[in-house]
C-alpha cells in the first residue's frame, strides 16, 4: 500500500463535497453553487422517488446523527513513528494506533477506493464489561418515550412494551459511521469481513 503523505492540508476528506461532485457529474442541472435543488432532482428521477413517510426501512433512533458523524471532517493528524518502525523506507504495511473513527476519516483521502479487503472485530454488545466499551444501551425511559410507549410524564401507553430494542440503539450508532467510512475505502471488487455473534448479527 502507498504510504501516507505527511504533506497534507491537515483535514480529512470532505465527504459531503465529494457526494455533491458525484451528483454534479450525473445530474449537472440540479446543482448550483454547490447547492442541490431537490425539487429538480425529484423531477429528473420521476416515479423512482419515495415520498411516503411510512415505508419499510432499517431505521433506529439516532441514525441521522450517525450519518452526520460519518460526514463530519476530522482535523486530526497521523504522526509517523519511525523509531518504533521496521524497514520504514521499504515496508508495505501500515499500523495506526488511535481512535478508529478518526483514523478512518483520515484515511479517506489517501486510500479512497484503494483497499481490497477489510476485517473488523467490533464489540459484540453482550452487556458484559470489557476493557473496550461493550455495553451500548439507550436509557430505558428515553427509549420508551421515543417509541411511543410512554409519555413525557412517564405514563406507559402499552402493557406489552419492548424491552430489548434499546440495547441495540447506541451500538448501531457506533457502528454506522465506521462501516460507512470503511465502505468508502474499498475497491469496486473489495470485500469486508466482520466478526460478530448472535447479539447483533441481525443488525
């Protein structure tokens, strides 16, 4: 793999801008001064636009914010550590130590669509305490209010409340931006392998 160029502008790839550029290439008429005219876009797409508010979709509380997190630029820096490296001038390997979300953002520019295979081993969301945070649970009261099972005064609307969905919410919010950014790094024929158990396999 190519080495990271230390002479960068200090920011990660602007994913929103890149999305707009791709949209411009396909539908130049819907973009003006880096703004998207969604009315014009809907007209060009014709009957292929989904307008119903209720439809079958994989959704959860916080998904919109998770999408925004993936698109937010990072101003972090990857610092080379030559004294701890081997064969610095000839190695084809790269080891990054740090927050994986920030690292994925910083890899967007140099490795966009260049990676053949990704393997990840995320937290399994088992509810047990590990060194790596592995207990992503939404507050029960927040969950019940959001799902319409309880009002602001704490009165339950349903006696048959769902008590398991809240365990998945924050885990999904943690995973979504990382998978989204990892997908951007893959080649067209690239693959991603994920180790997971039954706790979140369905998600």
